[in-house]
């Protein structure tokens, strides 16, 4: 009987580590030397990996087990260091595809307490799944289609490129050598050490300096043709942005963001950026947004390149925050790395906070912290109100499970919790704790506890006790004002907390007991109150000083990830703050988003929400409109299943949006700031949803579209910020001709950001046959895999009919879709599922979709399917609740 040595359960005194599937801990790598020779025509590569290993005193095996996936092994052998003559050849090489490991069996036992040099010869595939060492196609300056190669190793795909101990705590030094065609550029994490032309003059060998000690998932290399722009930071680091040939000017904006934010992070952490250079590269086919490989950050093109004449304000903000996110990782994640994937949030939560901190340093006029509340925080609260959510610190036994937690909990709730800690500790103790944490754990691995400890030491506060409730349990609290006592100079509020669920479903006896340690932050017209209490129990009382009988707002600045239910007296008083705008934008926005969530959970009357909406009629803040827009979209999606309510709601939405059009207008103004431009773009998006059939709106959109058709560089008639929305309005009022006109721009567009305008709008044609044609086009191979789900989402979100067409299409073509992305990052399948099966508002549809995925399982997307179904059932419950309210009657609508 053959014994499978592929994995061992890590035994540990800590419960947290129990059950993790790890490679045996008694053989450890300290150094890898990797030589790769890619063949860009056959889509293969040859590899030689030499690994320096240390063996423990208790090694009692003749087998060395490593991670490997989709590699073909020729031979393996080891020598004991300083005894090079005595070579031990592997007698047996066995691959375990399920555990993605390879075992090298030797004739005699592995020597204990020794340093070994293990050499492995193998070949691999340059796949097209955007994972591991993979290929992308690009068009050179002569219009010729060519192939390049790059890497994406996080989380578990370094093993697709070289055999290794592919776990974040098994850090080592990496020496990389690439043998590539002499006309191509190639780079890795570190600068070149040597560059020599090989015999025959066709290829060259590039060897790179050793990396610092780091995790396997951060190694990277790129091979292709590039132009670049470069600059030096004030602190002396050389930064380059590599772009497609002929497009180096598109790298200038990201280069500015990178040089400025590297210096800002140097100062913030008190530790200089540890590498001699930083390269950032745009990759034509890329599954995520970007990847923080140490010293060689890779990006999806739209997240790095900015066309100086065409780029929208939205796109600039996106590029800036993606760059600042990835560069925060150079410290948080790369220099100090989580021990295991269950602390992924330490990487992503912190970087989600830091991207906003650095963007705010660079562009204070963008109001990034206000935008955080309607962006990251809202996304976190939406997902975390589902029972199918998960704790920030999620137990992970098999590393593969981590793919399912690259989500709004790790990123957005993680970032929101960091923002809360900063509010509680104050910036000084917050920053000091981080600096000490970085210095203490540099080049090492940590767990969440280590970060809490650093902040406890810097602040003197019980951070561990305070934070456990936020990171170790699913969900967040609803704080309800249960009693109020108003006096001339103060108000005393009694508060109660409970677990908030999006559909308001009853809590079990155990769930009722759940509680959080909640910092209660308040603001009045005088600003944010300095006094803060911690609500540790189910109820608390807070007294807030008032001036001239004014208003009070709980959760000032939205620093705590929670919902608040206020009293009608508080709303009446706050409405003065809304109208006078003395209540800050993030707080004005929060009143609405909390009200919407409460209505959906059956904890507030729907009529109250509609009336509250109408007190925002003079609102001109982009931040607040982000909240209004989300509510209009949410109500529309649910009410569209009820013709009577839908007609009345659409009329109100149209009135609200046309009111905004009157304030903002189609034309850019000379004194527009960044947020004004974003607001106009959002407003035209709302026009495409609610006012596309308005005669003047349709005519204006068509006029601008025709001017754009005559001259694609006419940025005055059709700026990028409104391009997708104008395409939608034209499509919704048109037929085959308009469909063909918009689609034609896909091939004429100069870059991917422009092509995305077509991908995101084409499905809004009202013609069913053309909706189907859009879906067929999505899987035709003409659209890159990284983008092929966008047209599906456009069809699904276009109308109730589009929803049904997209779902039918997915069922019919499910095997073809699985074949296209079966081995790619699971985020692509997640996107397809949401794009085709999301958006329904009935239990029957939820049951049908659940049955389909039972019959056609997608294990790596099971959490996403669960969350989609729970959302759907929650919306069905919401619709039933609205149908039982006054919103069902025409009379109600005539009063708003």
C-alpha cells in the first residue's frame, strides 16, 4: 500500500493553527535559485530550480515533499552542502494533483541537522488562465499581435512556475535568472546583476540581484516589449512605470502617485522602502486589479495607465488608489507578512485603509475619507449583514479556501475596522504602534494579535479586548436609541445594541446575546464631541452637550462599522442639519443609507424613507448623492417586480434626478472641482437609468453621441466621465443601428479603459435578439477573459427581461464558460455568477438558481453563490414588505 506523504496536519498548541494543512515543518528552504527559459511560441518553459534546505534533528524520512502544479519533472538530486561530489538522485518522483504537491523519494534517509542543495529539472506551461507563469497577447506599434509572459503567484500559484514551499511563513531569498529572446525586455523584483548575450546571438541571459527574505507569492517576473517613464523619489528610490510600446505618456500620472506615496509611506512607517527600485507594469491580461509583488508591482492596464487627454476623473482616482494600495503592501504584507491565510485581512484591510490615507495626502480636495464611508464602508455593511458572511479572521484549513475571502470583508470591513482603531487611538498612538510593529517584525511573519499588542503598547488601551468582537465574529451591530431626554443644554440618550441582519430575520437565543465593544462617537453643530464612551454591554447611556436646542448625530464621521436607528425627534432635528448642510456630508449620507437598511430589515416604515429622501432635494454633495444613487438603484431593482409601485417610484426618481440635472447641467464648468466632475458623471448615469425616455435627455445624449462619432477625440461633447451613460441612453432609445454604432467603437478605441465603455453599456439595447448577441459576443474569444463578464452584467442589469435572458444564457453555456475559466482565479467565475444570476427578487428564482448550482457545482465559488442567494431572498422579503405598505397606493405617491 502506497502511503501518501503529501501533507501533514500542523499540530500546534494554539487552536487557531489546528487543522491547517501544511507541508512537513522539519525541512525548510532558505534560498531558491531559479533559472527559466520561456518559449513564447510553444507556450512552455524549461526550469532549473536549486534550493538550499535546512533539515531539523527529527527528520526521519527519505522523501522531500514540495508544492507543484502543472509541472513535468525530469529529475531531482541533492548534495549535502560542502560535499558536492556525493550526489543523491531521486529514485521516485510522484505528483499528487489533489494536494498539488510533488514527492521526491531517495534511496537513503534525508540527513538530519544538515544543509542540503536540492536541484530539480522540469518543464511547465505558459497558460492563458492569468495564474502562475502565464501568457498575454498584445499588439505592437506596427499592429502585429504578439505574446508576452508575466506572473501572478498570490495566493497559491508560485507552484505553477517552480517547485517550492508555497506557504507565506516559509520565507526565503530568491535568485532569478531568465533566458529570453534578445529583443525582449525582462525584469524581476530586483535590479539586474548581469546581462549576457548567449552563443548564437538569439537569446540573452539576465541574472537579478538576490531578493530580501520573502514569501513565495511575492516573487515576479515579466518578459515582453515595453516603453517606460521613470523618476526618483525624494528619498532616492528609482521608480519606473512600464507601458505598452508607444504609450509611455500614459504612465506619467501613476508615476507621480507612486513617487509621492512612497515618500509618504517612508515617513509614516518610519522605515525606508527596503528595495533599491520599484517597477510598476501594465499587463494586457490580468485577473485582479493589481498585485503587490515586492519591487515589481503588476497591474491591469486600466488600473495603471491614464491617457492624458481622455481619462476620466473617476479613472484617475481609481489609478491613484490602486497604486497607493499596492505600495502600502510593500511594507504591510511584503516586509511584514501574515503567518497564514486566516490573517489575510492584515494585508488587505490595512492596505484598504492606507490607500485612502495616501490618496488624501496627495489629493486632499478629493475628500477620500468621506468617499470611504459611501464606498468601502457601505460595501462592508452590505455583505456583512448577511448570515453567509464570515468573520474578518476566518479559519482556513486548506490554503485553497483563501480564494473565497478576497472579498469585501477582508478589504472593506478590514479597512473600516482600521479606520475605527485610528479614531479611537488618535493618529499619534496609531502611527507609533504601526512603526514599532514594522520594526519589530520586519522580514518576519505575524498574526493579528501582534498588531493589537503594538497598539496596546503605544496607546495604553485594551485593544485586544476591544477588537475581538469586530474581527472574530461575523456581522456588526445595530445601535437603537430606545429613550431620549432633551434639555436646553444637553440630551441623554439610552442605547441598545443587537446583531443587524439585512432581512431582519429573528435572532436565536444565542444570537440575541451577541455584542460588540462599540466606541460611541457623537457630533453636534459644534463639531465632533471629544468625550467617547465604550458600549460593552447590551445597553448604555450617553449624555451629549447641546447648543441652542440643536441636533445630535451618533457614529460621527461614520468611524464605526454599524447601523444606527434614531428616533423621530432626532430625525426632525437632524433634517435642519441636512437642509442647512451643517451636518457633514458623510453623516448626511449615512442617515439615508442607515434608513434604507432599516426599512429593508423591517425596522423602519418605508413611508419614512421616501419622506426622508425628499428632504434632500437641494443636495449638491457628491458624497451624499452616492448614497441617494445607491438607494434609488436598490429600490428600483426591487420595485421593478411590481408594475404599480414601479411606475410611481420611477416618476419620483425621475423628478429627483431631473432636479439634480437642473443644478449640475451637462456642460463642464470652469470652476469644477474633482467631486463636481464625479457628480456630473453620476448624474448622467442616473439619467440613463431613470430619465432616458425624457425627450430633452434623449435628444441631448444623441447630439453628443453624433459629435463623438464624427470625432472620437472630441472630449468636450462626450467626456470619458459620461461616455458609458450616454451610450446607454442612445442604446435604450435605439435599435440595430445604434447597437452596431456603439459596438463599432470597441475596435476603434485606443485603450482598454475606452473599450470598457462599450462592454458596460452594449447590453442595454432593448432588443432581445441583440441582448443575446451581446452575450454570445462575450464568450466568442474576441473579449479578453479578464473583461468578458462585463457585457453579461450589462444585459442582466438592463431590465427584468435582460435579467432572464442573462440567466438563461448562463445555464445554456455553463460548460463553455467553465472551460474558458476553469483553472483561472475564482474571482472570474464569481463575477460571471453575479453578472448572470444576480438581481432577482423572488424566492422561486433563488430556489431555481440554488438547484442549478447543486446540479452543476462550483466549489471555489460556493460562498459567493450562498451570498447571492441570501441577497435574493432578502430582496424578495423586502418586496413583500413594500407591497404591504402605503407605497402600494397611488394616493401615497401623490403626497411626496
